[in-house]
C-alpha cells in the first residue's frame, strides 16, 4: 500500500509505504513536548490564580489578563523562561496578535518582563522572563 509522498530518504515524487510513514510519525510524535493547545489550555485555567500588581492593574483589565497569562505560562515552564506565541495568546485573551504584542511591549517598558531570547526571525513568538520570579 502506498501512503504519502516521501521526504526523507525517498526520491522526489516517489510514494512512501505506510510502514515508513508510520515510523516517521511515531518518531516525530515522540519529540512533541505538548500536543497543540494543551499548554495554552493549562495556562488559561491557571490565569486567575495570579493577581496583577498595582503597576499593571492601573493599565486596565486586558493588560491584567496578559500579565496573568504570562505568569501562568511561567509557572508551567522550566527555569522561569516562558514562551509566548502571539496567535494562541490572542485566542486565549480574546484579541488580535497586534494587541498581544502591544501589551507585551508595555510589560517590557514597565520592567515587568524582559525578552530572554532577543532574535526571533518572524517576531511572532519569543521567550520572556519576569524581572521578579514567582
């Protein structure tokens, strides 16, 4: 049975057997840290347990939610460095990617968080760290 066109080890355009495709899938799956959306679901459920400090609260409810999401992501991460991708963050917060980006920039300006990994080619996801850890 032929399943999918191969990428690794097959000449271009030659179909790959189902067994080879299954082996490739199992290898790739073993390297997945979290199934899509799992970490974001956990973070969303934890958000309310992190109250925003006064210097963040004065900026309004949506920035408080962004702060809470960051704290929740930090609590799920190793070493206090957490990853924020704009699209799923916007889905959790109920806003667009540009709004999430502006809120993260404001948290950086307020010295609440800092960029841990400054160079990311597409700038739609970055690693951050809080100045004051939990």
